[in-house]
C-alpha cells in the first residue's frame, strides 16, 4: 500500500488525512453530458480561483497548415484566492486571470484556435444548475441569467483577444 507523506503523518497522529475520500470531498463521476466541458467552461463555473494561466502558442510557419499550433499553458499559484459571490463568472473575471503569448508568422486569429478557448453557453448553464443541486458548496450561490448572456452560444471566450500579447 502506497501512502503519501501527508496522509502518513495524519494517520500516525490518529487523524483523518485532510484530502481523504472519507472527508466527503469526492462527489463521484460527472454525468456523461459534462465529460466534454472545456477548461474555460469549468473556470466560468468555479467558485474559487487559486491560479492564473499563461498560455504560449506557436503557430506553424507553413502556410498550408494555418490551424497547426503547439505550445503549453502554465498555471501559476496566486497568493490571493478569488472567491465568486455570484455565478457564472463574467468574461472579464475569467480573462483577468489569463494571458496568451502568441508567436506566429501572421496576426492572431481566434477563429483558428478550435476548441482551446471554447465556451458553450447552454453547457455552462446546465453545469451550473447541476452543481447547485449536487454540490453543497454551490447551493447558496446565486446564478445570474444576465451574466450567462455575455457568453456566446458556441464560440471563443469573450475578451480573449484583449489578453493576447
């Protein structure tokens, strides 16, 4: 049996490890309809932000492959936690913790990104309603239909182009 040092320390002191499943932190698997949520859609629904993201994208220099990108996203811990008082988070809230460094032969074209920063309004709204009914942390947080209307039916995160360097 492999046990991490944090859990071993807690168990040796007769305490339940902080992140143990017995603490009720595991809520089971998400329903199938939410298995395709993008990371941006999840962030829109997040109560807490503890990281800021910097995405570095390199576009192919081959003109025959304008949709070929490679790169990485780094999540940087913040010393301040952003806590939502109302959900979903606004596009400005989401993009405020996101920067994109674009390197390529042409100008940044968000239409070529595919699903990397995809937002589907109906998917986000359904996920928020599901969270309110199935996660006690979301039960008392109000959801705002005016904020959800700031997002596209199916498109790129609003305001993303303003975060591109």
